[in-house]
């Protein structure tokens, strides 16, 4: 279901980009402080700006999630340590139960021994 929705949205976005590119084929010159570019199509400038904004937003989101990722790593380490401790304690408990069974009070004498 989600895969179909993804491909539908991707198709709509591709159509919008194609229509925008065909409609805006005029040329512009970008004059930066020390650098002048050759004439570029309007759609190329706009799509490049959108792409740079997308990358910049992704990097900002990744950087802002740094604390969360560190906390998740710390919690994962804690869970592993707790699981190891649980396994060690379970092993100790099994050893103590086995020793308790061996050291238990012997069973009462059978009825054949009482009759004699």
C-alpha cells in the first residue's frame, strides 16, 4: 500500500518537474560578487536551488537528531549489559537449585524398611 502511494507521489512530482522545466526554458545570468556564470535556463537554477535546500534540510535534521542517536546507543548498551547480567544470574540460580537438590534431606525410609 505504502509502496504504491510512494510511486504515485513520485510520478506526480516527476510530472510537475517536467512541466515546470518545459515551461521555463528562458535563460538568466547569475552575477555573484566575483563570479559571473554563463546564461543558465531558469528551470536549472530553480531545481538546483531546490536540491541544495533539500540537502541542507537533510543535514540539519541529521545534526539535530544527534542527541537522540547518542541516547539510543547508550540505551542499547545498557540493555545488552542488563541481558548479560540476567544470563549470569540465571546461570547462578540454576547452579544453586542443582546444589540444593543434591543437599536436600534424604527421603523418608520406605515402608519395607519400617516393617522389618
